């Protein structure tokens, strides 16, 4: 069974379509999504609709909650606030209902799915090894899948040679290079479909082969200018538009 792993689509349907086309050639049997389907981008309804049709296992992200007014926009920077308020007006009731039903945490076999972290699923950013290490105590499965930082990264829990305890090792995954899901516990971030922030503007996703125990990262180009034109037409902040070209 092959799992297509997506995170942080952020209402960028051109990026989502490019990922689905690329992944279909591999192919996949099921979709797991780590939240933030909406926010930042110009296509909230199209993105929710397209994703729903794939019947994904999915958790809620902070932008999903903010659009539903379960979080205050005061927690966001001005550009994110502006996109969130626009999305609140734009999102159709069926899309809002769908987002409303999303859980904060899901468990699928050896995997725990959250948006931010197992310790604080909606908000915590898993940016470095010390945060990761603290979070290994907060899930029971072998692997935890996270999004939220928009960067492809893996934290592997391993023995600390200087003490009796454990430490987290950072792995920056290479594109198209299979990674074995071994016995060591890992926190895995597939990167962002709709707003990558690791300097590479191409949409990011991962595939998990459950049978073989293999994880593989992929990047795929998409028509960024198409998304940007829609953002301009909808009067989005300039900063949100240009950052897509820079992968930041
Ligand atoms: Zn996000």
C-alpha cells in the first residue's frame, strides 16, 4: 500500500494538481494530509473540494482553525491575517463543515498524524532537534508525521553517545532517494505543497510504501504565475505573492 503524504496545501490548487499528476505516475492508494488546506492562497473551495474527493485521512492545521474562527487572527502576522479574513468570506459552507470535522490527531498503524507537533498539534513548530526530542515522549507510535514549518525534514531518535539517554538527529531528505523506515523512531515532515519555505519553490510531497517500509521525497514544478495572478486579482498582499517564486 502506497500513501501519498501531503501538508500545507494553503489553497494553492495549481500546486495540488501538479503533485497529484506527479504522484499518480508512481502510483498511490491513499492520501494522508497534515492540515492547512486553506489560508495564504487564492483557491480555498477548489482545494478543499479536490482533496475531499480523494477521501484523505486528515488533521486540522492552525490556518484551518483560524478560518473557522476557532483561533483568533491576532495570532497571525498582517499578511496571513489578511488572507485568513478573505478566506472566511470566500469559503463555502460545505467546505467549512468539512474542515470543522477534522481531528487534531490521527493514528494510522505505525504513524501518528498531526499538523504542528504531538505535544501541541495545532501550534507548535517542529524546527529543531531539541523540540523534536521533547516531542518523542508525546506519541506512542514508531513514526510521527508533521507539517506546519513548510520544510522537508526528518528527526530521528537515536542513542546519545555522551549519556544514557537519547538525542534527535536531523536528516535533510534528498529528492527521489528512498529512505528506509527502520526500527528507530522518526518525526517526518514532507514539506509544503502550496507554499514551500526551504528555498525551493517547487511543490513538496512524500510517498510512503508501507509494505516495503520506504519513504521517498519528491519535488514538482507547477505554474506559480497562475496562482500569483489569481492572488493579484483578489488583492492579496504583495509579500504573499512574491514569496511563492522564492520558495520562502
Ligand atoms: Zn501552514
